[in-house]
């Protein structure tokens, strides 16, 4: 794997100058690598992982299970791409099992999620049924434990 | 007024305090210090190993075990050591499970040394060697290793340091604090010397899985050495299990039996929960070890390159997770360097002299920490060196 990418995936908050120094490349070379990864469609973007309770006290997040009729326009892909185009949609995956699409949405409040489901999703041809679940509390997100206190607190800062 | 000091034994009172304690006291009060002083893995114990400990508790496995450790663990140790290091040890009477490798070394010294016996070991070395020897009323005979040899033990220096009364030779490769290793050729020479002088050898191989380049050779695997070597190892470093406190000794039955006596009266047995976790580590921990080793190697490459760029000459350690740069070029001695760096730029490193006089002119910087911290520490060291050079 590309060394810049490998380092980014470790999840430390490093800027390109720091990455350059760590890998012995220089910041310019790191910028070029990142541009290349974007151009290749490997790297879609980068954003910080926030503690959900801090992120926005007024935002709600829900996961929606969607059942599809396969004969819809463009098949599953066509419907999934249409749903993905909504800005409320954070992620959208085709699933195996009891439903077909798993969609995560965020909105300012519960009513806006409800509106999205009833007025947008339900109107899409090929959507057969939905089941919406609201997130209550996050314990771990994108590999980061949300309240990461405790585990290493007693580790001595100097030891033999 | 507390005058209870008069009750403390002379040979204990005369032991120097660990040089590391002083720094710990200062750093622990500082809010924004960056510490490269940590002598343990930056990783939490791999999950499957923690799970084995949880299972042990859930199943109510909370009793004492056999003094030697559970048979299951001794069998796994026997298999693991044969597979990775060569020599075969019988689980019944040639393996003893201890509270970390520290206890294993301590009881080996206590069960083999008579007052006045002499113990050879290479310096710079782990902080407990000389004090543990002194606690046995024995005499420590350090052999200096140098940066030009990448802190490998030079057999000629060992021969020169030898004197009548030397009974035991303590080896630790890869070495804390230098990352020094010894190749097969050097170990063969050292082994021949040990046979010639009829020395018992204690080989502390706690960092052996963290060997980055070249093969790790255990002296116990060399001709004529199994019968005079006690192989000491543990789980702390390779499996990131420092807090579990579990290690082991493998050696000839009579020596292990002597150690067992000290162990059973002083300790009874290692924690059963830790022993259960250790079994899991030996059975299924290989991938985690290799993963962590790769992370250490990447960090090593970065920190060694940075130190050299900054003008602190530093060899690339072939094992363990410590860089050992020379600070002599700054005009400061190790202690002054470490103290000023901590006070002025809030970076903690350990002065080389904490690991013996041979560490003078060096500092130990652990790279068992995040890139962010290593990077920040190096930036601060750069500013510190500018200040020192400007006077």
C-alpha cells in the first residue's frame, strides 16, 4: 500500500508537512501523492471524526433499511445512486439479508428525517418499504472509542 | 520525626535510587510534557488475549496454580521456545512461570549466587541488573559496550573484564536501552568463553520478537550451552502485556528447581488470569506481534533519521523500541541534557547514565509512542538544540 495512505489510515492527526518529515519525503511530495490518490478515485476525501455528542447537539442520525423492487428503473444501482444523491444521506450500501439498502441519514430533527422518508424515499419508484431506526448514543465511531478515558490513564510517563 | 531509616538494611540503604524515578516525579507534574521515556509498548494488549483473561474470570478461574505455573501454559511455552529459539525444555521440571521476567532474573540470582560471587553483564543495561546482584551480596562486574559496535557485546572486552570468582554472565539481546543485538558469530565466541570459564548464563530475551533486522539467535541454542543457560522471557514487550506481569524461565532442571524454592516461598505462583491470557498469546498471538513489530520499525526509521538530522548521532537499533542517541556533541552530560530538555522544552528522555556508567553521553528515547508525539518531541528537541548551541 502507498506509504502516505498507510500512515493516514492509522488515524493520527498529521498534516502534510508532518507526514513528509515522518516518511522522509517533504511536504510537496506528500501533496502530490494525495492529489494522485484523489485523481485515481482511491481517496474520496478526508474529514475529522468527531464525538457525536459534540458534533451538533441538535442533529439526529438515523439508519433506514429499504426494501426494493428489482424491476425499478436502472435496477438496484440506479435506485441506490438516486438515493445517494440526497444531501441528507451520509452513506448508502447494498446489503445481503432481509432488506436491500442500508442508508444512514442526518438531519436537524426527527421531523426532517420523517419528511425525508415519507416525501422523498417513499416516492422513489422501486422503493417497496422502509424501516427507520434512530441513533441514541455512540460508543465507538470509525474505529475511535467515543469516551476514551480510563484505559491508559495510569500508565507511567517514564518507566524503565 | 521519622527516624525509621535506621531499620533499613545497610546493603539496601546503600543501593542508589533508580535515575528514572527522578524524571518520573518531574514529568508526572507537568501538564504538556511529551514523553519519550516510556519503557513499555504503546499498544493495548491485543483483544483476543484480553478476552482470554475475561473468560478466565467469567469461568471463575481465580485460584492459585501449581507453583511452576499451569501445566497448560508450560506446555505452550515449551512448544513456543522450541519453535522460535531451538532448545527443547520439559514442561514438568525445566520451565517455571514467574511474575514477569524481572522476577525470573531476581530468583535466578538469589538461587545461584553465594555472597561474594561475581556477575558479568554488559552495560548500558536494564536498570535492575546491578542492584539485584548487590541484593544478593554479590559483586557486579560490568562490561562496557560501545556505539561503534552498535552496543553488541565484544567477546574480547568480556574476556578482559573477567576475574576469578565470576560465576554468572547476564546477557540481554536486544538490549534495553541501546537496542544492541549479538549475531551468531559473536554469540559463538561468547559461548566458548562461558564454557571455558564454567559460567552459568542468564539470557534475558524479553525483546527478541522485536528484532527488526537479521535473525535473533538465542545463546541457549548453541553447542554446549543448553546445560549452562537459563533462558528468560516474558509476555510484556512482544504481546504488549506489561500489566499482566507474567514471564518465565527455562533451564536445566537443578537450576530451575533452586529457583522454584525461592519462587514458592516468596511468590507462590503467577496470577492465574494472567497465565490464561498468556496461553492465548502463545497460541494465537503471532499476527499481533508481527503487526506491532512493523509499527515499531516504522517509528524507529523516523526517529533515528530525525536525530541524525538534528545532529544527535544515533545508530539504527536492530531490536527493542529505544533509540540511544549520543548527546555528547551538545557539550552537556546525559543528566544535564535530559534535565534541561525536560525543564526548558518539556520533552522527557532518560539519561544514559540511568543504565550504567557506560551510558554516559547518551540518552534513551523510546519510540513506542504515536507519530504525533515523536514528531512533536523532535521539533522541541530541535528548538532546544538551537538554544544550547546559541549558549
